[in-house]
C-alpha cells in the first residue's frame, strides 16, 4: 500500500540525485587523480582547454539523449509515465 503511493517520490528523489551526479566534474577534478575520466570533465576540457567545440557539443548532445532515454525508461518501469511527459 505504501510503496505504490510513494513511487512518484522515489522517482523524483532518484532523478534529483542521479542527474547532477552524472555531469559532476568538479568533485572528480578536485578529489580524483589524473587517471579518473568523467564525461563532464572531458566535455569541459574539450570546450575550454582544447577549443574543440564540435566534438564537445556532439558529446554533450549524446550524453543528454542517453540521460533522457534513461529517464523515460525509468519512468516507464516505475509506472510513472504521466510524470515524464
């Protein structure tokens, strides 16, 4: 009884945790070593250090599409399709 009623909250809480963590490059840069590869750090380096704007934009778009598809699949799996649009 309680779990089906709380699924929208579980859905929102998971998204509010996962999406910022997916693009977080500051913590990896400050806490990790040079061997850590995070997609947010790679995009930032492509934009700012290498000035490779087309590759950085394409990588950002692919990352956004993957996150969007993942969120939609997650919404469908939890049965919260009306929340996802």
